[in-house]
């Protein structure tokens, strides 16, 4: 909805992440890559790690598994860290998520 001053509600607050907002989900892989490549290098790496985290979260949701509470809490704390420390923290959280998957270490799902 456009306001009298020309601003759009979709580009404010959480509406920015909704379809039509400036941070809406990107369905087109090329568009995603173009936006990612437009970021500074350090932000590109963080965006890649956060995409991995989101993919892992989607997997947990599909499998109807809960993400360990301590990982969720650590993610909240990581958002307040400076970029280099945040990047390292997200990498570690991704590793912890992978390790928390059932059978992640025993190779039970690997084909022979």
C-alpha cells in the first residue's frame, strides 16, 4: 500500500521481506546470484553462509525436527557481532546443525 508521501509499506519493517518488498524472496537463481555478486566480498561470504543456514533450517522443518535451542539462541547473539566474528559464528552454527542431524556421523545414508 502506497502512502501519501510515496513510501510503500512493503519496504518498511518486516514487510521488506514479503513479496513486493525490497528484500522479497528471490525465486530466480540468476537474480539471486546477481544480487549476491553486487555485495562487498565479506558480505557475499556471510550471505552464502546464511543461505546454507536457511537451507539447513528448511531441511529440519521438512523432516519435522526441532533445531536445537542453543543454536537458535547463538544465532540471535551472532546477529549483534561485528561482521568478521558473525561470519565465523554462522560457519560454526552450520557445522553444529550438520552434526545434530541423525546419522550425520555414522554414514548410514551413504550408498555403497
